[in-house]
């Protein structure tokens, strides 16, 4: 029977069979199961330290005379028998609330294993997956997997199910006790099942991200698994800390908290965390839709979020698995990625906290976060989409062939991967800008309060439009500089591009702050830095417009040089030789 099962697994997914055969040795399985059983025993016995004995204090949590004792402490003793009990401070055995004690006991076990499941599956599973890819790369077997006739989906599924198999063996024996503890603690089975579903979805997301990280970070060598799993551990601890100290979801940063199952666990089991007002997810809105009022909508949104993100990572994995030199995402996928990020971030921004529906106030509270997210997003896309010299040379030299004969130059710049990424960056910047333009329009139309707002007159709105254009021009200057550096013949062009952009982005504001040139005293200088928004309210519209013209002039010169370099790169070797270059 076991042989038939193994044959069926091999027929369905040969990669999974390969992973399981390499890991499910008798000793490994025995250690995993023994670890699981020992962990369950430790958790169960640890809670028994509070088991009420023969001498249990009157003021203990589970003594039914607790309240009476506290009241009688403040009054004169009238009953001699009760005085005797109080003098000994011992709760009679028949007054111990055993039902309450066992409920708390099972709640503790359920909560403990819920936390253990999250950290064990996500952190340890991530480590094993990245470490497996690093070993495959070192041994050279990863290239054999790339040449395998199996589909990318089959290979990746085999990795996801097979590599963390020992982790699954540690978790699976603990599920019956976890389930029994939940039911004994009077937790609805549907809520427990919802927790398992969210945990499984988060595993798929983090494991897919781990595989992608392992494929694109080969230069870290043996440090990859520690870096990847450490990043997951830091993320889980950070988001858990935010959930504990910043008990609200009315900001755009809340989207990232959804990737940690902790908030969902709080929502499903609020009494385990002693939340008197319930989980913050209970008051969560998305574009003013009260999704937090229903368990179905909360779980459904989490699953949809995990599903969309995992699908996007899967597409990137398919691109990188066969060709390690391929871009992580295509230009078309970058447009979808940016649109999805804007949809999610603005959805969490627009919430009516304390019945506050003022669009201006909501965006004001999230302005820094939105600007920072979009800055990181666009800079990441510049790094990912900008092709290197050889790719641009191939595109420029062979664009006239049949593959691209019927395409215009603009179609190539928008869709073709080996073409320069500037047009794609412009499109992505446009997608980022659209919500801001809509916000400005809606604020001017619907915000009829007489109070102070950012956009309280036409001049203020015009300055904001100029500031948006100024930010776009700065991003395009950075993108053009990066592309020019990647077209050089020098080695390690990527490191030079990263270093140059980092200096251009971070050094100017740091130097200005260090020498005491603040944005409110010298706003004109700050208009040419990475953060021109800091000087907008202190600058006139004419000054902002002149700064925009200066940026556009620099951008035009850089693009003229880029066009020239692309043409030179596309010239044939014969033409270059005849020209005497």
C-alpha cells in the first residue's frame, strides 16, 4: 500500500517525490514526531503549574469566594467560621471554580500552539526552502531542475510541499491537541477552521516569496537562508508589536499587517487576548466599506490578498526558474503591480475614523506613509525593469527583425523587456499619480467645510499639481541616470547604479539638514532635493514652476545622451569599425 502511494506521488509530482525521499528518513521522521510530542507535553504540563492544590489562596482567580473575601477584608468579621478561613487565607476545595480553571487551561494551550504554529511554519519553513535552493545551486543540481521537462508549477509545488515536510511532521501531530483545546475552550469549530485556512494561505505566500528570494539572491551564498528567515522573523515581531502598541488599522501601513496572521487571530479569538473592545479588525474599513463587521468579509479579504500576492510571486518564479538572468517581472506585470499597490494603500487610507469623512484630513494623516511607499516602489521598479547593456544592444540592433517589424517604437518601449525602461517608469508614475489627482478633485468638490484644508483655494491646488509634476520629473531623472550607468562597459554596473542613486537621493537632504538649511527658511533649495514636498507650502507657485522647468531641462539633456548611447550600442560591429570608433 505504501509503495502504491509512493508511485502515485511520483506520477503526480516527481519533484515532490524527490524531495520526500531525500528527507523522510526513519531517523528524521522519528526526531520530528518526538519533538512534536515533547513540545505538546511541555505546553500541557507548563499550564498545570497553576493547578489549584489543597491550599489555594482565597484571593486566587478560581476561588468562588474571591469577591466575598475582597469585600470582607474591608469590613469587620462577623462570622467566626469565615474568620477562620480568612485567617488561613485558604480557599475550600468545594469553592474552587474548576470549570473556569479548565477553560483557561485549554485557552492557554490553544493560544500557545497558535503562536507556535505561526513562527514554526513561517520562519523555519522559509529557512529550509532558501537553504535547499542554496544547496542545489552549490551542487549544480539546480540547472538539472531547470532543464527538467516538468512544468514550472509542478517543480515549484514539489518544492513547497516537499522541502518543509519535516516541519509539517512536527505540526501535524499537534493539531489534534490544538483542536481539542479549542473545542474545550468553547471556541467555534468554524473559527478554528478559519485560523487554519489563513495560516495555510500565509504559508503559501511566504514560501513562494522564499523561493523567489532564493533564486534572485545567489550572490549572498551561504548567508541566504539566515537573511531570509531573519527578515520573516523581524517582520512577524514588528507587525505583532504594531498590533499591540498601535491598536488601529486606520492607516495605509495596516495593509502590511494583513500578511501576519496575528491580527486575524486576535479577531477570531478576542477573549484569548483579553480584548474588552474586540480586535481592531472589528472597526476596519476599506474605501469606507465596513469589512470588519463580518467574519466572512475579513477572512475572504485576507484570502483574496494572499491569493493575489501569491499568484504574482508565482509568475515571477516561473520567469526566474528557467532563466536566472530574466527580469523578475515584465513591464506589463509592473503596471498591474503598481495599480494593485495603489488600490490597497488608498483603500486602507480612506476610512471614517471617529465618523471623520473629511478626505483632506484622512490623506493628511497618511501623506508621509503614502509618499514613502511610492518612493520605495518606484525606485524598486527602476532597479528591476532597467535592462543592462547587452539587452539594450540586442533590442536596438535587432528591432527591425520579424519579431518586432509590425510594432512601433512606442509599443516596444511600453511592452518589450529589453528596451529602455523609461516609458514604463512614466506609465507607472502616471498610475501612482492618478489617485492623487482624484483626491484633489474630490477634495475641492466634496469638502465643503469652512475649516482649514490643504486645498482651500485654486492657488493651493495649482501648487500641488506642480509639486506632483516636480516629483515625477525627479523620479525620471533618477531612472535615466540608472539606465545610463547600466549602459556603461564598466564591470559591476548594478552596484555603481545603486550607489549613485543612493547618493543622489539621500545625500542632498542629509547635507541640507546638517548645515542648517531648513525647508521653511530656504524652500527653493529643497525643491531640487528628493523631498520637494517639504518646501511646497513655503514656496510660491512661480518658484515651483521654475524648479520644474529646471528639472525638465536636466531630464531632456539626460534623455538626449541616453538616446545617443542606445543608438551607438545598436550599431553593428562593421559600421563601428568603418566609422573609426
